[in-house]
C-alpha cells in the first residue's frame, strides 16, 4: 500500500461507523458504499495533487540527479577518493560542497567558452580583413570609374566642338559612295 492510499484510508470503516452510528445501523450497505466512494475520491485527489507537485517541482529529474550524485559519491568512496574540495565531511556545509563541485563543472564550461570566443575572434579578424580588402578594392574601382568618366567628358566636349553639319554631309556622301561600289 503506497502513501497516498494510506492517507486516503487513514480512517477505517469502523471509525466512520463511530461518527455516523445511527445511519450505519439503518443503511449498512449505503453507508459502506459512501465510505468507499469518499475514500476512493480522497485517494484520487491525493494522487492527482502529488502528480501536480511532481511536475511543478520536476521531482523525477531531481531524484535522478540526486541518485547519480549519490552513486558517484559511493563509487569515489570505494576507490578511496575521500579527500577533495567537493567531498562531504561532517564539518563541511552542504552549500560549500555544492560550490566546490559546481566550480569544477564551471571551469570546464569556462574553458569551452574561451575556446569558442577565440574561434569567433579569429573568424572576426578574418572577416574584418576581407572587409578592408573589399573596401580598398571599392575605392580603387571608384577612382578608375572617375578617371574613365573624366575621359568620356573630354571626348564628349571635343565631339561637341566639331562641325556637325559637315560631318553629316560627309557621312551621307560616304554612304552613297559605298552603295555605288557594292554590287547589287
């Protein structure tokens, strides 16, 4: 019988009869049925409340972690590892033991974070170098573009100074002459 069942059936039917003597004598089957229904309801309520508490406080995982810690401590004790910062002693406060154990775990986490930071800094430096190269190439391309546009402006200015009517007549005469020299 588990604890919730014991709690639901803490009072026996005899205790129930003492409280409701007259009714239990007049309706013994009905009274017994009510007693069983109330007991079952109480058992269900206690069971549901326990389940809710277990979920709310994550009891299953916490018990598994506690079991793992106790198992590890027993194994360490069997191997003779009884001296250390995170080993329980009578004069050691539980929080101090937990901190000592946590520091060891956190040190490895710090090392992992430092390695990740180093990798990210190296990647950042490489990306910064690429950005600098691209910026320099962009400046060179912009300078070349300005140079070519200046040349184009000079060519356009010189072209604008040429006599357009004479060029048009010359182009027309050249087209007519080409047309006469080509066979049909």
